[in-house]
């Protein structure tokens, strides 16, 4: 019988629980890279090997290998850090990374540009800040999201607690992380069948693919719950969480030209009590571990398992493993995705600042000293700092006095609390070029200027303050969740994008392809008349994503498997 | 007549034949011997014996010691040339390298000719430092009655011009020596003046009776060069015009450096070099700077002057002698006063150039004034970065482009930016080889080799390539240092190949600016000192190439510290052990 398993399955199996030859690779000073198989394994440790793609052209002639460096992603369940941790991470960015902190759509920080010789020092500095990077990437349960501000209600606090419990419970148990990055001690690690014993939950092969878990508290869908493998929706009674609706099978990634890959919104599978939630999560994860597709990685996410086996069969297996049945889901109502930006007064009388961070990049630029401002805030701040799932930051738990000081710091560094438009407030791009190896087109470096151009159209149609969600990614894998944006742009090649329209503002409905391989001028000329019609023809409170469906511009996408159906491409202009 | 034995026992004859020859020669008259020598010379040259001119050697050959202190090899070549001339004049001349000599050796020398170079800011050449220190020390031997004369070499671009020669000259007199001819201080264009001074001084050193004789001497030692170092086919006067076949800035975008890899086609017959040699590059001046100088000097240029300034004159160096001349030519009292006072001149000249002098103290010059003012454009030396065995017909250089900003002007290194900015692939470059016999791979290919190079010091690539081409079995260890791993890892892909093939047994790197704390090559040496001592124990030769102040000095200290620790001794013990390695030729440096 031939072994049809995907290559990564063999790598995991032979890795002695994620050890591989990573330690040997780190010791090799001649190259900034590590062995190919180890490149897959380090993801489980929260880091990717990348290279500066802007420089690829010149390197060989200069007798240099690719400009390799690592991206390191921190694990921060719920995105909450202390000011001291912020300062530690800021120092790491300056000492070892490219001088910036990158907030991601998984409520955490990424460092870019860490070269191999600094990897251990960086990991140790993260450890010293009482943080780690375990399972921030890889075929495991990734950083768990929670609705952004635990101070808004007891339910919000419960959401953060659940996120932390889930993250801890579903964490890989291998000693490889500590050995390789922290102790520096080379321990052989278990081999063969014995290896699995180190990982009671994951075994030798971990999951077939990444696994993303979130916790939401309606009416805010700031975590985009339908975009994730596993989700918990707080059901609140008398101000407390009485239980959670469980969602399964959401996911964004697809591959251009392969219609059996598609983004999918999660299904609501049932309801569990607060004490059952962690157990339910474990069983969902183990069913996916055992049922997931290990032959075709592109079809290995939980969403395809559920498509292929059916939600009922999946629920039955989860319930069989739980030993009890889930209750029917309770009613819930989401109003919107995105974050509450600006100052907000919490029920405890303290203030919270939702600060827009364009594409999550915390950097100092001329006239815009965001990194400095955040560092200065962290130096005086007594509350918490929270990364949101939309790449923004919340300065939480601020006294009235401190609020003035924070405003002064922001002003002194040229940071405006107000953003230039409703579109920009709801814009989000993935990192893409130059560091992401998957990017087909620009994203983070390009979206701000495109938004500026679109703002001119919005002005013309009187829509500047209207909230319209626009998201861009450099490839179809969907890190910035573009298929749940009212305007989605997905990279196809240098300067060209697929334009998707018609997703729901509350994150419950996917978008539909509207135009293929369009560049900026075409994007502008396609959107201009739609903005014009929207301004004139919308009904009261009608969202742009709903309007384009009612207006017949695109057909609604009612489920992931019909994402590629009913496509009527706009004529080229 | 006493029993003379002119034919030494080492002559290539049997003892019986030597006795027979001596019995004839010892009793011969000078005329007979002259005839015989001419006859024999003619015989081996295949010319009729009768045409050999009757010649005669001096009655008694006068011993002469020619002592040199050389850094780049100029003083050494002058010393060797002087020996030739001295032999012609009948001296029994021997050449001594200060690196291998002791001042006590001068006590019985009788006659002494010194060729002393000055290095950098007034220091003796590195290898001559011990001799120099001993000579200057309070317990230096008396040299009463020693007839001496000193030729000092220097570079007027530096303040303490010819300092080493000056101080040796003074010290020899202090110790009782008799100065027979005044010292001469020569700049980079020393060749003609040095030859004239040598001839004149040798005449002065000649004993009266020799000088009076009209005997013409035959030079039997025309090939008396050190073995293996034949006179090069190309020189400053007749350089090779080599085609540039590759010219690439190895420093990646984002680097704070600009380091050019230059490949040259040097397959001309007679062009040879060895790894460790330097390549002298004859640059041209930046036409923009030429224009600026002409404007500042208010000269009406003609084509001849322009060409002269571009290709032949040093238009950057601001030296005191130049300022003196300028003060005189321009008739500016203030400049004359500035040049007269060492301290104020030094303060003005710091990071300033000729153009600044003209701009600060303007005057209107004639073209001829400008020509008179400027010294010839000197060549620049670069350590060869290739191996003739590995890179057949090619010569590679590694050139750091020098650019800086000072006193409101952008400045450029003359030769490095000539290459970086104004040469392209296919253009030619004038060059010649400056052999460096003090930087040579071990003759025994089984010896391990440790190479320590920072920045352009990684021209040591030539050594690695040579060892590979020669199939040397000794292990090779490279320790390389620069600023940033990502952009400054010079020749990274080649080192990866050498590691894969086993040519490099080991590579250690130190990138100073990749992390908050500075890491340099010496830190790696200290970190891996156990292994290093193992290599030294196995007979390794250690080579250091690169910047003196920025690297080599610290490496030297660290090596001494490592050896001291091994000897469980103090710093002095480490120094002594390192010196012993140097004496044995196992610690060699090419630093600049």
C-alpha cells in the first residue's frame, strides 16, 4: 500500500516532536537559513523563515544568499499584555527585529527581520517578558482570540478567561521549544512510537492543518467568528455568560484556480455550558485530528472535514467523545465586525482608547511617531494594552487624569485618534511583500494609498464617514479575512487583484468575485459608480455589502461551497 | 706575500682543484686576475676571450651593511638595489632586514646604509618595531666610529613625515656614529632621488684608496636577488593595462558599506603574483574634483594641465611641505605662517584637503605654479583577493569605496571611487604587483592555516582559493568579521561552497552591528580559544588581514592573551609566545 500522506505529515512524524535538526541549523553560521524540513517545524515554535523579496534580484550577483530572516509571532491569548510586556516587546523590536512591531489579525505581535544569529536571544527576551511563541503558527491550535476588551462587562471578562483556558489546554506539550530556544540544551527527544507520549493531545502528527479558535461576545463580532475553525459565542443572561454557542468549520484560505478550495463561514453546531467549553474544544480538535485530510494539505482544514462528512456526522462524533449531547444553539445577534475606535467610557468609569493602527504596523515614521508614542504610553500606563483582531490597539483601564497625559503623548508624536474616513477605519491588509513568501502582490505597503484614492471618490459621493469594510491580501490564503469584507481585494500578480464584493458588515456572509485581475485604475472605475449608486439608492441603514447584492451587482454567497458559483464578472473598462 | 686563498672551500670544485686554483690565483698579479676574470666571463657568454676587457676588483673589499625597515617593500627594494650598486663599487655588502636584526649587529659593521620607511602616523614598519625600540632604548649599544647614512621614506600626506628615518638618523649619531652623508627624506615618488642619493652616498662611504683607483669592476652577481622573487615585469613606470571583466558592489542594498569586487584579465606574459601580494592600482582623479581645484586655484587651464591633473598629480593630499610651497608661490604670508607651525597646521589640515587650502587661502596661480606645487599621484595598494592557480589569468581585488563628508564637502577616496564610480566592465585599469614575501602561505601544504580577516581583509579569499587549487591537505579555518550578516557577508556563497567541499574546515563569523553588543573577530577567537590552541599545537600558521586600528591590533592582543592563558603566564609570556610564532613565520599580518 503506498503512503499517500502529504509531505508535511512525514516531516512531523520524523521530527521527534518538533525537534528535527533545528538546533544544528541554528549553529550553522554560514547561512541565515535552516534546513527545508526544519522550516516546516519552526512554524510550530511560532516562527517562519522568510527572505526580503525586494532584494532577491541582486543577491546572487553579490555572492550573497537570499536575505533571510525570521518572522516571529507571539502567543497572546485574547491579545492582552501589560505595559511592562509592551516595553519588553518594543525593546526586542529595536534590538533584534526591523524596528517595528506588527499587530496581526490574531491579536498578537509579529516581529520581522530577525536574523538567525539573534533567534535565541529574541526568544529568550520574549520568555523573560513572560510570553512565548509556542504554536503561534503550525498545524496546532493557534493563538486564541477573544473579543477585545475584558473591561466592558463580566461577559467580556469571561471571554478572555475562556480564551486563555483554551490556549493553555490545547498547547503542545513537547519540550522541544524550551530545549532549542531557552535552555540551549540538546536533548535527543523521544523517537518512534514513544514520541507520541510526549503529546497526549496531538500525538506524533499534530493536526492535519492549522486550527484557529475564537471567543466572541455579541453584539460585537470584532473577532470575525465565522472565519475560524472553532468559535464560542457568549450567551449572556443577567449580565453573566450562561453558556456558549459553538461554531465550527470557518476558514478563509483557498487557492486560485482550484474551485474545490474555498473560504467558508462557520456553522453553529450547538450550545454548551461554561464548564463544558474546554472539553468541547478538545473533542472538536481531536475529531479533526483523526478525521482531517492528511493527504491533500489544501483540503486539510476543519472546514473541508465538515463539508465532506457533514455537520451532523461531525457533531455526533464530538458528542460521542464528550459522552453527552450539545444543546441546540441559542439566539444571538451580531451588529458589526471591526473595533470601537476612539475614547470609550467603561461601566467601571475608566476610559479605554481604541487606537487605529494602519495595517497594524507600529513604527516611527517622519511626523508619525506611533512606536514612540506607544512606548511613552506604556511607560506611564497602569492598565492593559490590548491587540485587537483587526490589527488595532486598545489602551484599556485609563483614569481621567491619565487620559489627558495619553492624549498629550499622542499629540506630541503626531498621532491622531480620529481617522481620515470610515473606509480607512475599516481597512485591513496582510503583511505580504517584501517578507511573506506567499504574496503574489503588494498589500500592507499598498492599501493605504489605494484607500486615499478611494476617499476622493467617497468625498464626491458624500460617503466619507460611512463605515465600509475594505480588506486586502497579497495572496488567496486570506490572512486579513478579505472574503468577509464588503470590498475584498486578493492579490493575483504584481499590481493586480481580484475584487470581491457583497460580504455582510456583521461578518456573517462571504463575498463574491466581481472582477478578475484588475489594477488600481480599474478598481477605482469599478467602485466609483457603485459608491455613487449606494449614496443615492441605499435604504435607511443599508450596508454597502448588502446594497451591492440588492442592486444585483453580485449574487450573495450563502455558503462556502457556493463561493465560486453565480459569478458574473464586471466588464473590463 | 702571505698565503692567500681567494677561492673559498665552498666553491664548486673538488678540494684538490681548489688547492690547484689557489696556488695559481694567489700568486697572480691584479692584471692577471683581471684578464682571467674577463676571459672566463667571455667564455661563458660565448664571446671571444680576447675581447674580454681586462678588469680588476678592489685590493680588499670594504664591508658594508645595508639595513632596511620596510612595510610595503619599497625600502627593501631600495636596499637590494643599493647592494647591487655597492657590489659594483667593490663593497662586500650584506643586506639586513630590521625584522631579523639586532642593534648589536651594527657594532662591528663599520659602514652602514639605512633605508627606513615610516608607517602611518610616524610609526616604524610593524616588523621593524622591535629593532627600533631596542635602538631607541637607553641600553642600546654604543656605535662609536660607525660610518652611516640614512634614507628615509614616507608619505607627506601624514604629519610625521619620514619620522622613523629621522629618528634613526639622530639616534645613530647620538650613539657615536659618524654621519657621512646627510639624510634624505623622500615622498611616494622616491625612485629617482633614491637612486641618485644611493650612488652619491656609496661614493662617500668608499675608502679613499678605492675611490682613487680607476679600476672598473665586473659584476659577477647580477642575479643576486632573494630566491623566488624575481624582478617583476610590470612596475609603476610600466604598469599592466588590465581589462576589468567584473565589477560588482558586494555589499547588499541596505548595507552601510560599499565593497567592490573587481576581476581583471591579467593573462599578459610575465604577469605573475602570489596570494599575499599587493596589487598597486594607478588611479585617475575625479574630473569634477579637477575642475573644482582649477576653479579654486583660479588657473586658466589648458588641455595639457587638465590631463596632468587627472592622471598624474596628487590633488587631494594636504601636506605641510605643500602648504609651504603654496605660501611661497602664492605669496601669502598667512599660509607660510600656518605651514611654519606644526600644531596650527595640523589643526587646519585635519580632515581637510588641497581644495580646502585653496578655498580658505585663495590665490591666483599659473598653470606652471600648480604643476610645481603638486606631487605625483601615488598608486594605491590592495591585497590580492585571488589565486593565480585557482583563477587562471585573472587578478581579483576587493576594494572598499571610501566616501565621507568633512568641512562641508563630500570627499571620495581617489582610487576606490575611481573604480566604483568611473570604471565599468570592459574598461582598463593600470596596475602592477607589489610582492609581499612576508605574507605567504606555508610551504608545507599539510600545515593547518587560520585566516582572520575583517572587511576587505577577507581578500584572504586568495589564500583559500590557492589552498584548494594546490590540493593542500592542511585544514583551513576562516574567521570573518563585518558589520551586518545580511548585507556584508562578503563572498558568502563561496564560503558555503568551500565548507561543503571541505576546503574550509571551519568558519566563524562576527557581525558587529547585528545585536546590541558589538561582536568582533577577536571575540570569536577568544570564544573558541581552546580550538585555536589545538590548531596552533598542530602547527597552524595564523594570518591576519585587514584594518590595523579597527581589527588587527585587537586580534594581536587577543592572540597574546590566549597564548598567555595557555602558558599560565602573564601578558608578557603571551607576547613572547606570539613573537616566537611570528619569528617562525607562523604569525603573519597584512594590515593597513
